[in-house]
């Protein structure tokens, strides 16, 4: 092979390897996803499936309702527990949201399942504000642009005058 051919081959090889090198270096700076280290339930933890539909009692051991849903916020924390209260044979009830801290969770020794209670009477829960599970958040987001997005855009739709 001639010296010119070797130089051209080497230049081509180097040019072809640059994009791969650039992709490799940029991917090493990304943050890896958070991992869960637990392999089993820890003391004080409860499965959401054990809460779904569970009966809730008051301090006098009277049934006040059932857990209808558990609302989780964006941080993964329980924002509210929705109870179905006041229903008789599945008719006439309403949903009421309580804080997770309002639920007292003990272990039912007969069934080996969690038992849920609240420090409120059925009448207090019936009088509480109703929670609408079907309402949709109609918020369009924040009015502050993200920090990494420029506030003045130079790109406009065809026929649209640029912003001042």
C-alpha cells in the first residue's frame, strides 16, 4: 500500500471513531436511576393491595367505611387515603379523604392482616367535605419557564412577526 492510501485509511478510521467517542463520553455524565435496595417488607411498611377495600373502624370498633383509593404524590408519598363512607349495600355513600397519619394501623391477630381505624365517628366523616375521584387537574402548568429553556425564542411560525 502506498503512503497516501495508508494516510487516507487512517484519517477515515479516525473520522469514523469520533462520533462513537462523543456518544460514549456524554452518556457517562448522566445520573443513573435510583434503585430500591429492599428485598422484603420492612417493619412499619404496608402493601397498597392490603389497603384497597379494607374496612375502617372508629375508636368504638364500629365500621365507618372502606378504603377506596390511595393517592400518591409526585414524590412517591401518600398524599391522601380516600374512604367510602356512609354507604349502605354500596348505595348512598360518599368519598372522604383523610391523611395517612389519621389512619391507625394495627395487626389483626385473627386474620394476620392489617386493621385500620380513625379517630373520627361515622357522622363526622359523613359531614366532611366530599372527595371527587373523577375530577381531572385542569392546570396547564407553571408560568415560569424551565431554567434550561431560553425565555426569548428566535424561532417563530411562518408569517408570525418575531416577539419584542
